[in-house]
C-alpha cells in the first residue's frame, strides 16, 4: 500500500523547528508501550529508517512507517498543526485518526521535543 501525507503550512514550520537544522526524518508510529489500548499515534524524529520501515510520500519531509503498522493508516492523509497547542491532527477523508499527536525526538544525542 502506498501512503501519501499532505502537510499544512504550519506543520511544515513546526517540523522545521523540531529538526533545528540537524539531519532527521519523521516516522508515524503507534506507541503501545504502557498504553493498554490500541496505541497512541506519535510522530518520531529519527536518524534513519529501520529495515522494516516503508516510505510515506510527502512533498515536504521524509516520513516513514513500519510495515506492520501500515494497515492502520489510509492511503491519503493530512497532517495539520494545532495553532494554539504543540500538537498535530492526522486525518483522511474517512475521518480523524488522531487529534492530539505529539512529537518524540529519538535521534542520537537529541534534546527532547
């Protein structure tokens, strides 16, 4: 399955701030650790994709998803930054996947985002 992610202009700005001029890419990830549920959608900042990751098509940044989690997403999605809060909404034509998506910086020697 091929996934395309469209970003609004505020998302592009916020993701640039997170990268802070350092190399990195983004990964959509359902975090299930200590969750007791289906998982919490998170945007990870990573140095490089894992061998099991597949690319998400995006015009602005490199995005990845683990192929085992790929079925959780729709083929056409949107990422929108919340203008009044440091979070994002991930949605598609089918509905909202999550409206309180946070960023976790997992790069080596990163400061927490």
